[in-house]
């Protein structure tokens, strides 16, 4: 008859310590930091196949190419009062055609950082990736959010888009049909 094996609980003398997530101080910019409006040459090509010579302050394409190629427009937002100061009163709008449900509208681009950033146009993708879209060439940074206070004031009906993450890229994606000349709200 085989000998019986006595089982005992094994004691771990030095159990591994759980790593605590290190608190990283966010990058802070001065209070006066506003959106940078830099004049760029339009990145699209004309019907003749040459680069467009128009200049733009909002995005990388002039307003006609942005409207024709991407069906988008940057203009004054309905969410802000007419007497509001600064560069925060712009919004991203659909142009002449409606945007169907579940369509990627525009990628969220900007300066990427592994440290938290404090700012008005910062998106936290995960605890170690932040995107700051404060430059005027970052088109998705012009999209606004319909907050509860805005809904109560009848400035907007609700959000019609969300942030969608695929692999390492972040996009703004429509959640319902967006009519022509309607503001894109996430």
C-alpha cells in the first residue's frame, strides 16, 4: 500500500508587494494659455492637381476643401453667448450633407504625452496617454460637449457623437444622424 502524502499549506516568507500606481504631477501651463491660431497653407489639391494656395487658421484645409472633402465646417458655436471673449467660442459643424450614424467624423489629434496635462482641449486616452489638441490645426479640438446646463438652457438637445478608440487612435464618431449645419457635440 502506498504511503499517504500529507499536504500542508506552503507559507510564502516574502510575498510580492503589489505595485502602486505612481502619482505623477500633471503638466501645468500658465492660466493665460489660449488656443494657438497659426496660419497654415491648405494641404489639399485643386482640380488642376496642384496644392491649394489658400491659408487657414482652423485645421489643415481651407474652409472650401474642408467642406467639400470632409463635409465639415468650423464656425461660431451656438453654445456660447455672443459677448464671450477669447478663442473658445468655435464649434465643429457638419456642412451641406448629413452625417450618417456610426460614421467616423474626424480623428482626435494633437500633442501626445505620457504625463497628465491640464488644459481645455486634453483627452485622456488611458492613464498613460494624453492628447492635447490646443493647436488650431487639430480639428477635433473644436468639437464641443452638450452639458446638462446647456440642455436646460435649450442651447442643445444632447450629444450626437462620442470618442471612439481603435487600437492606438482616437476618433470622433457619430452616435446618431447629424443633419446639415448641425453642431457636432460629443
